[in-house]
């Protein structure tokens, strides 16, 4: 059967993205579970654990609500097995990411841009994760193709529907889209009053729809973007989860994300600055990238994934400007660059997708089997840094589980220490206070912790046996370990 070329490309992209659903077998950051699957499981099945972000109402329900619909459909079909519940949402995300790439390719008409985006290790690593940053990246690609660029025949503002809902889901997306929207308002040939009224109508509909959904899920009137802004500004919660240097994105974030393309990007900045008239769209994108990184750099808490929505624009600049660089490269030099590009993406891609932090998921698989083989009296205690593993979304059983929490200091208490830090500061004292000295406490049947903590709580574990030692990572962060230990009550 003959398929048109564009459908062949779409099919290849779907196969590529679906492959990562099964090849990426590691955990990245807690948000891929605790801000999506765990919330969706709670919505669909009525039990689970919601982190403080959801009780403080600073998160939007659009994305987890969509996943919860998938969960409900699976439950109606009696297909709500754990493997299905954890895989289908990733397939759903793979379809969104593949479609975003396809639309981006149709817009750029550049094979090398698509190829560079597809082999980028970090995008492959994240493209099928249930992360709001992944959703933002895919939606940004689609919206960029719909944006009414002045040098195109497109005059529609339908892109604003995507941007409107995206900003409700992820308020920081407004940082990327604010300069583009202002640019459109200033350069459009349409009457300004009419254009502003159309902007306002779409924004109001997006805001009201999102507020209604959040309020329905919370049971009270909630404006989550405002709560997000209020909590982040007044309490500076980002500082609570780590701080980085002002220039971290420029000298660490971008080099890791781009690899060899980082040097190319620096050359392209010079090229665009010198010949801005020849690189019209690239000039606008470079301004958006620079503006966004400057704003992000002012925020003390920084992560690689925050740059992910900028990756398509970064790669587009690198691949569309290089042909006009007044530098002659030999065939050998080009081959070396291509080989370097492939190697620097395959090596980290394989390690981070197959090895690094896979223990977080492997441990849940073992615990699920334990639950199956144990009576309903199972009671679990996770003595790990908060949210180090997923929870009910990967167990799908309503049983008592206690985890160490890490809520910010909302009450401005003096010398505030969250529960996870209090435990790690003196593990035995915390356990004595919560279990040995607490007659009402139920002794857990299973204890999950890292190998760095196990020697510190030997006295508490004397009635337990080690049933599994699971590899976690070669490069453990502070308070983590190389292995996860699972203990069971004798």
C-alpha cells in the first residue's frame, strides 16, 4: 500500500517515540509521577497520596485529569493492571510528542533539524515521560508552527488556544510566549482593537475553563496560576529544593542539552547578529531564547528540564544558520562532527535511559509482587528522601504507606526542618519517636531505604530481613545511595 511521504515521516516518528516508551526504563525527577500519575490515580480510583503542591492548590489539573480519563476507561474495560496503568499514559505522551515533531518538521522543511531533534539524548530521555515539561515542549512545537509569522501567509491566531491552556498548566510558559505575543500584536496588519479583543476572548475562555476544572477537582474555587505565583513569590519555595549559580544555564544547562551543538549555537549567535535581515525568524527565536534564559537565570532554583521547551528553537537555529557560515569544512571534518554528534547522544542516552536511577522503578515492581504474595496486612515505610520513588500509581493497591515529607516552611517557623531532613539528621531518634515510643503506631511490614541509611538504623531493622538489594545509580546525590534496600518483617 502506497503512503504519501508525509505519512511515512509521521509513522517513523511514532515508531521512534513509541520505542522510547519501552527502552526508557529509569526515573528522572519526582514530578513525572507525583504531578501526573499519582494525581490521576487519585482522581480515577479515589485513593492515593497528593503532595503539598496539590493541597496548596498551586498545580493545574488539566494534564492529570486527561490521564485519569484514560485510567477510568481502562478500569471500565477491566484492564487496570499496573503495567497497563504505567505504560498507556506514556504511550499517550509519545503520540503527543511525535505529532509535535511532525508539525515542526512540516514547518521547518529541514530534515537535518528533525534528525538532530530526534537523536538529542535529553529529548529522547524525556519525550515519553509524563512530565509537564514534556507536554510544554510538544505544545510549543505545535504552537510555533501555527504562529502568524510576518513572512508567512498565516494570519490565524489559533496558536493562542494552545498557548492559553499551556500557560494555565504551566504558568512559566508565559515567559516564552510573552515576547512572541507582544511581537505579533505590534507587527500585525490587523486592527489593534480587533486583535486585542480576539486575544482577550481566547484568554478568558482558557482561564475560565481551567478554573472550572481545578475548582471541580478541588471542590472549591481555585485559581491555580495565582496560587502558583503567590506561593513561589512569597515563600520562594524554589530555594527550598536547591539553588544554582546565576550563569548555570549558560555554562552547564545549555552545554549538556546541546552537546556539540553548543559550539555551533555560539557561532550562530554571531551569524544572526551580523546578518539579522537574512535570519528573520531565527532572530526572533534568538531573542525569545535569550529573554527566557535571562529570566530563568534570575530564579535561584534551576533544572535541565526547564530548558526543554527551548530545545526545538535552539536546534532550529543551529541547523538553519550553519549553511551560511563563512567557514569551509572538509568532508572529513563534517564526518567527524556527525560521528561526535551521534556518540555524544547515544552514550548518555543509553546510560540515563537504561541504567541511571532505574532502581526507583525496579523497587516498585518488587514491592508489587510482595503485595501479591502477602496478606492485606501489608504496611510500608519509605525511609528515603521524599518522592524518591513513585507510589500508588505503581502499586494500585489501597494499603497503608508512610513516606517522609518535605513541605516548605509555610509558617515561617524558626529553624524549620522538614520531616525527611529531620530523619536523615538522626535516623534512630526519628524512628524511636515515631515507632518505639508511640504505642499507637503500627510497625511496618516492609521498610524501603537506601544502602547509606541501612547501617544507621541497624537496631530498628533487627526484626527485619533484607529481601532485595536493587541497583539505583553509580552517581548518588546527597542523601541517596548506590542501592535501594527492601526489608521485610521476620
